C-alpha cells in the first residue's frame, strides 16, 4: 500500500491492528535482503514525501518519512541549507536511512539519526 496522506497511514495501521495483522514499512527498497518481507500489511511511504517546514531561527526542517535523501538534498539546497553529514548513497528514504543507521564519514560527525530532533 502507498498511503498518500498521514490520515491514510493512520487508517491503514489502525485497520491492520484491529485485524491482528502485522505492519511492515519499506523505504526506498535499497536493502539487498528480504527484511521487508511480510505476510501482513506492507506500507511504502514514497508518496509521503517532501520538505514541509523550514524554521531558520531554530535551524530545523520538517520532512515527511518517504522523502529520499536525494530529494531532501535538493529541497535543503533550495532553502540555503544542507545536512551536516551524508553517506555515499542518496536513494534511501530518510526514515529508512535513519532507522538502519546510515552514516557518512568522519570521526567528528554523527550519522543521520544524530541530526533528528523528532
């Protein structure tokens, strides 16, 4: 399933929970294994994508989970911003990259997850 709004996502998860079905979320499908395989509901968040808010004073942006790192980089550049550290592959969704520990390089920089407030 490809929910197009957060309300769609909530509805799908709620219905699966009531039916006793497990829910798995797949990002951009970059993994080379079957980690996303499920007999339950498989959600792809690719339609929940984009930069939705920029708070220059706080130095924070809000981005939807299905946004790829490539898309995020373009949106951040257009806003005069950038991520502090990046890996060498930018095709992952931001939620997938954060949840799997994607990191860049350099001993003085944290991985993507260290740049997340919530």
